[in-house]
């Protein structure tokens, strides 16, 4: 930062001119009026590229055929609407309620279940005696509908807070039409309208400024910059978003007034383009959705292939077509865990409710787990990492630096703040409610002490604190409105907040300020030209001059400095110290304000009034002049006493620093993507420890070498500006993304979107947090978009899948923990549920291959899935975490199969084989958009592959191969460890226990062992042959069926017993069986309820009739208990092996 001690030119600075005076100046301009019809060729499409900020106003008026004094006529308005469109946003496409329900219904498992239901119903149509298939069909459909209803309700409830795009622009606007100012609906604004706006209003369309008076607008929703932007009417050559002569739809005027010509409306505005980019961008599927879909594909293939193989075996063994089809459906249903979709949904709902209690609202249920799996969080700065409100942070007074800290708020202090503002409201008599901007009062710094731990905290014993507070409150145009909100320019608001906070703590200061304020004589408002704000007050014996502004300008008006209780002469040593502190504050991202004052004896001044007046009028020696009605109050350089400098910034939110530390411990990379200047972004990033290493520039300085010679391993931090992004090569991107500490500054919405896409290409599961309209495209594209709530635009909320209700960044950490916990518990639940698949499938295979009477009925099978195991599976959602989940690395993205990439590349090449681009054309060969369009004759191998893929079977088996050979990295939902336990280890042990119980039941029913095998076609069914026992007793078909139902009931209840033991192993993935197993008793209670339900099915006659179940003696159940203990023992041995011999996926321990 460059400073100068040279005095400013001594020219009289008049009171700012009124808008009427400026309008007179505008009327002198050449206003050649060209009929609208002559330029009707300027179409809406042609006007999409904004260059209006680079041409003169005269050219602009000719281009749009408008007189700036008269505005549009009625005829021109209609023509402009036809040529440029209306000032409304295209409504985003919304699915009808029925279509939304339909889409949710046909997801993953529901597709398999619906196919099974249809097949079961088909069996009933072929043989209406098989009534169980009809029951089964309807039961499956009911399950699918209930599961869909739960997910649909959750998403519908979360979507109710979204209000729509059109709330971003004001409802009304002021325009000049036919030479008259009038108020219209903002939707009626057309291109070429002369739009008026002032403090507190929102701009209704994109405009080129033709007049402004100290106009500042809040453009943070579009650019992400928290500091209000000062506007002017000069031609600008900068980019559109940062052009000083443009204001955009949705901008809020925080000071001054302006007038502009409308150049873009509706979808063509910056706001409209961002909104459309957001709406049209397809959302990324969540990792959970991808993994469930992947598992369903695998399960469907296995079920289909198994059913087909045993269909062939059954045909060979002489089964009828209907029996065969019924068998295949049974196998298919047995493979599909019918209760799993509902269990997954309810677990996610439970997690979503837990998150909601921690101020994290989930719009998409699967986003619950996605938050736990993200590997990178790209966060906006303003309003996300920072408060989005300016606040006083550091103070240099009495040649000492202090940090300005707010004590932690509680209910008493909140009430104190309200009382404080009410007291100040009583002494404030000049509030103009129509000029109040809708700004939040909570702009006071809430910086944690450790973030300013190098500075002493300010206290009430600091000398000259009273004068500082008086300047903050009296040399200030911010107001406290009748709603106890401090409103006005953010800098003024920050100073007022600081002044009010400490004013109430010093005795009699409220009375002093109240008395002084009533005697205000005059002021010079802050302007971009003087960079000073001066007020003069009158006391009984003195005039008091208060001044604040740019520190170097303030110093030029001071010859003395206030040090404790003395006024000391300003010398070179003080100036050096002053500029050093100024640089320190500014380099840390502060907006630095200087303050000075002077107390003038009234009698002495009035006695010299004639001389002062004569000097002001003739010699022009006064640098500033305050109009005091009867005379000018001259303020000369070196008149004042320097008091202090105060640093103001948009402070980090409370807890952000700790939150980033926790996210890093969890292996999540946090990068900043902001529209702010790179120095401001870096300053905030270092305050919150988002970056801590050396930048390339810093490394070059330390090594004393040129920046271009700095090697990749010699610096740690990448800071990339938006102007560089579009020119980055793939190699550049690889270098940038390889760094752990990255800041992207001055980025446009399109560039933010590109950044997200680049991280996704690297394999990251990307989360994006933001609150502005400019964040919306990136929020939509990310695997998980996270929007703030209170400060966020409706568009960003619409684009996000998750909303932080309290706008508290640390809530994301809570969400990550919940996401990881629900993933862990979801795996436990799936592990538990899938363990009964093997004992459900084996009976069908034994029935076909070995003629064993079917040990399991489809109806009892459904009861296990939907009732007896439902409560234990859901209760696993409440399992406490094992170890510290926030110290585990995140899961990684599934990589796309290389075959799919090769196929896509081949197809693109062949589709463009007729395009002739010369190999010697460097532009064509280097253009990434044309790299697949080069004319190359496909090789013989490629042509053979294409021909082979036309053969159905080859294509079919290729797809099957891709499903099962998909490359995976990191921990997945259904990994080898889980599937091995569920299908092979626990599944096999449970099956052995159940089959033993089944055969024991047959044996106890006097069925000879010779009828255990190869008897399914002739016995144990309707109208079967009689079985003759050795004692001469025969068993007819009714008795045989009764015995079979009893044996099936034994098999059914044996599964429940075995699963009770299996549940104990699934509760803790890594911990041995012990006390920790019983920390969460809900699954055990759920198991007991399931067992009681199973007992009622076996021993209540009504259930015996409806479900074809039968009472069973105690003896058969001894064996599943024994195998249950074996499961417990084997699980502990397995855990020991995993921990000590690096087997069974110990990486995930």
C-alpha cells in the first residue's frame, strides 16, 4: 500500500449537489431521439453479450432510442417487450406431484420388488388355487407404496421453505416514462426504461448508470463481495460483474441514489442467467444412490441368473411350467430383501430428524449420508465463512493496538442490547423511515479471542475511549429504527454498533451523547472525492469538530495526536508507526478508518468570524467548509488532533476456525471459492486457518528467486484469480488441485461451476456451501449443495440439497458426523438384513436340485422381511459411534469402468468420422472441443468390436461383466467384507441351524428319512400320494401338508433365533462382544418383539389358519441356538484376525 504525506489541494469543497441540479446537467447532453422502429432489429438474442459499459452514454441512448429525460413512450414499451422480452424469470420446471411420486417409486429396489409382484400375480392368474401368490403380490406393492410415501413426504416437507426465483427482485420500481416519474410493477420494466433507485430500494433490472450521487450497492448475492460497491457513470473496461457503471437486478442500494438506463431484463440479466444456469444443470446423484443402484444391479443379475439356471434344472427334473415359474419367482423374491428399502428410508429419516434438531435441514434424504462421505468442501466466503456484515475488529489508540471482542451472548445480554438500542432510539429524532435499508442489526464482531490473541482486549480503562465512542455515534449517519435495528451503510453500521455497545457501559455517556446530538450545526457527508466525513456540534462553551475517513487523509488535517491525557506534536517517528499499523491492519483484510477531533472555544472563534469568512471567500485557504446557515465553518489542514484508527472487516463466524480444523481431521479438504479480492480472501482464510502455508509469491520472496522459477514442492498454497481460470491448461489444473490449501478469488458463477467439475473429475465427492445466487450453479452441480438459510437467496436454497437453518458453519461438522454415523449404522443394518438371504434361497435350491420338501413358504419369508426383522434393523440407526468417526478418512468415489470410457470414446470417434480436420492444424488439434472430431479410420480391432457388440448375447454379457467388475476405491456400502459375512459366513451358519431344525421336525413327525429327498414332486402338496410308515399307518396329503407347515414354521422361527444372535455381532463392527454391545438396547428390544410376534404366529390358531403356520415343540429350536453361539464365537475370532493379521478389510477399522 502506497502512502503520501503531501497535503491535499486546498480547494473549497461544496455541499453535494441535489439530484435536480444534476438533472439540469443531464439535460445539456445531446439527446437525439431516433424512432424505436429503426432499431427493432436489436433482438433479445443479439443483446445477450453485455458491452454497454464500454460505450459512451450518447451511443447508448442512440442504441436504445431513448431520451433520458422523457423515458419510454407507450408504443416503445410494447415494441421493447417484443424485441427484448419481459422482466420475469422463466419458471423452473417442476414435476407434478404425481410424477414426483412416480419417480420416487421407481427407484432401485422398488423396481425389483414390482417385477416380483407382477410375476407372483401372473402365477395366480395361471393357477387361481395358488392364492398365496395373490397375497404376496399385493403385499409387495403395499410395501413399495409405503416406502415411497415416507420418502415423498420427507422431500415435500423440506421443499415448502422454497419461495421461488421472483423474490430476488423488488415488487415495485420507479421509472421515468413520458417525462413523468411513476411507480410500476418490476415485471413491467422494459429495456430502455429510465430506472430510478435510492437508499433502501432494490434495482429491478440490469442498468447502465447515467447519474449517481454517492451510490453504493450491495452486490454480494451476485459477486460474493461483502463490501458495498461505489458506483459511477464513467466508461469501464473491466469485466461485466465488476464494471463500476453497471448495477444489476437484485442489487440493494445501501447509500446514495442513482438513475440508469435498463439494458437487460428477465432471463438476460446476470441474475436471470445464473438462475437459468442453475435450473438447467443436472444434479449429481448421491454416492448412496449410486451404491444402492450398483448393489441392486448385482443382486438382480444374481437372482436372474440363479433363477434361470435352476429353471433349467427343474425342467430336467420334470417340473411343470407353472411349478417352474412359481419356483423361479420364489427364488427371485428370496434374493430381494423386501424390507431393506423401507429400512434404508426410515434410517435416513431418523438421521434427517437428528440433523434437523441440529439446524441442518435435509431436502433429499440420500443427502444425509452424502454429507458424511464428502472428501472436499468448496465454501463461499461471504455469509458462509464470514458473517456477511461489517464489524469493528481492531483498534489503534494511544499508540497501542487492541482487539475488539464481544462477550458471549446470553439471554440477559440480548435483552441488554435491546434496551441499549431502545434508549438510543429515544434520543434519536431524525430517523427517516423511508430511507432505511433492510439491513440486519447483528453486525457486531463476534470474533473469538484466539483469533486476535496477539492483541490485548479493549477494556473500559483505555484512555480516550469516550471520545472514540462519541465519534462512532455522532459522526455517523446510521440509524436505529423503530424495530431496534441499526440500519445504513455497513461501515457506518459497524461503527454505530461498536459505539452503542460501549456507550451503555460508561456512566453518563448516554446523556452526554444525547445532549450533544441535539445541537448538531452541520456536516460534510462522506464522498468518494474527499474520503472524509465531518460533523460540527455546539456545546455551551465550545464547538466540537469530529472527523472520520481514510487514515492518510485524516492525518493531513492533524498537527497533534492524542496520547493518554496529553496532546503531543505529530513527528516523523509517529508517522512511521502510523503507516506501519495502517499497513498491518489493511494487509489483514481490514477496512481502516481514521478518526480525529477538535474542541474550539466558541467565544474565541466567533470573535475571529469575520476574518475566517473573508479568508474563506477571498483567499480560499480553507480545505473544508461546513455550512452553518449564517456562515461557513472553515476547517484548515493541521487544525485537528489525531485520535485513533479502527479496523473494520466482515468477521469470520463464530466457530468457523474450529470447524475447519475438525473437517481436516476428518480428512476433508476445505477450499475457498469466492468473488472477493484475493488479498481479502487470503486474509480471512489465514484467520480461520483455512490456509497456513506459503504462497508461490511468498516462497519466491523467501528464496529470492523469480516467481516463475518456484518449484511445485516449494510452496503450499494456491491462490487463483478468476481472470486466470479460463486460460488454465490440464497440467495447470493438475498442479493446482494437487495442493491441500487452495483459494479461488474473483470467480464468476460459471467459473465456480467449472471448479466443482474439475474437482469431481479428480474423483472427489464434492460438497459446496454458499448462500448467494452466484453460488447456485455450483450448489446444483455438486454431489451435495449446502445452502445457508437466513442470509441465503431462494435460488441457492432451491439448488441445494441441504440447508443450514441457523447459518452456522460448524453445523456442517455436526452433519458430517451424523452422515458418517448413519452410513456406519446403515451398513450394520444391511449386514443384519442380508444375513437371512442365504437361508431363504437355499430351501428353493434344495427343493429343485434334491427334491427336498420346501423348507420355507413365500408368505413366511415376507413376514421375516417386513415384520419380525424390521424393528431390530431400524433400531440399529441409534447405535453410538465406534471410536472417533471424525478422525477417519472419507469414503472415495466409485471409479467409472474403463470399458465404458473406451466405448464412449470409440462411439464419439465413429460418429464424427466424416469430419475433416487437418492433422497439421494446431488450433484444431489443441482445441479440447474438437479433439474427438479428427477423421480417423477405425482399426480392424475396433470394427470387429463394433460388429461383435451388435450381437445381443455379447453385448448382454459385456454389461453383466461391467456390473460385477466395476472398480471401487475406499469403503462402499455393500463391500466384500459385508457380503462375505451376510451370504457366506453368517448366512451359511444360520442355514445349517435352520435346516437341522427343519429335518428334526420332519423326523419327530414320523416322516421316514427316505422321504426327505427326491419327494417334492410326489409328496407334501395338494392331492399328493400317501406316505406309508413302517407301522402300517399312511399319511394322506392333508397330514403331509400339516407336517410340512410345522416343519416350515420350525425353519421360520429358527431364522428368528439365529438372527437374534447375528444382531449382537452386527451391533459393533470392530469391538468384541461385551458391555459395548448393550449400550444401545433398542435393537435387542426390537428382537424380543420380533420373537414374540414369531411365537404368536406359531401358536395362535388365527395365524395358523391365515399364514399356514403350526405349533412346534421345543427340541428343534435347540440347534439354531447352538449355531447362534457359533456365530458369536466366529465373529470374535474374525475381529481378532482383522485387527492382528490385516485381513477382512482391516483398513476400515
